[in-house]
């Protein structure tokens, strides 16, 4: 797998945990893995940004691409983020409204279950 990405399944929903510094180097490694996960529609995808220490424009582009792919398949996507530095970046870039992160994986799963 990748040092930047781990996956597991909870109640049929795939949870992707990103970690470390999500920069151009990480993005190039992560893109093929996320593409494989989003090749076909699934019941739901949760992206946990909690362990992310840093994210640059390359990392944000990966998240935007992921969002587009999941929604293109009619899938459900929920971001998890409670870390102030990452939330600050999402606010500064205007992505807070598009990503609508929640503070926990449990809340993300509940939102996907309600949709």
C-alpha cells in the first residue's frame, strides 16, 4: 500500500485514512490508489483527514478530483477533519463548503447512512 493512505471497511462503507504530508510526492502515489477505489460506484466513501500534518495545492487537487469521481458515479462521499490547521486551509481555499467535513468517522458514516 502507501505510507500516506490506509483503507478499511465499516458497515460496507470504505474509509480512506490519509496521513502525513500530502504534497506533490504523496499525490502522485495516492492518485492511482484512489482511482482504483473509485473505478466503480460503491455504497459510500469516507476520507479521514485527521492524521494529515500538511496538505498543499497538489493534495487539495487530489481531494477535488476524488470528489468529482465519486459524485460522477452517483456515489456518496464524506470528509472527516477536526484539525484546526487543515480546516484553516479548507476555509482559505473555499473548499469548506464543497467538502463539508465532519469531526468524526462515526458522524461521517451516519451522514452517508442518512443519504
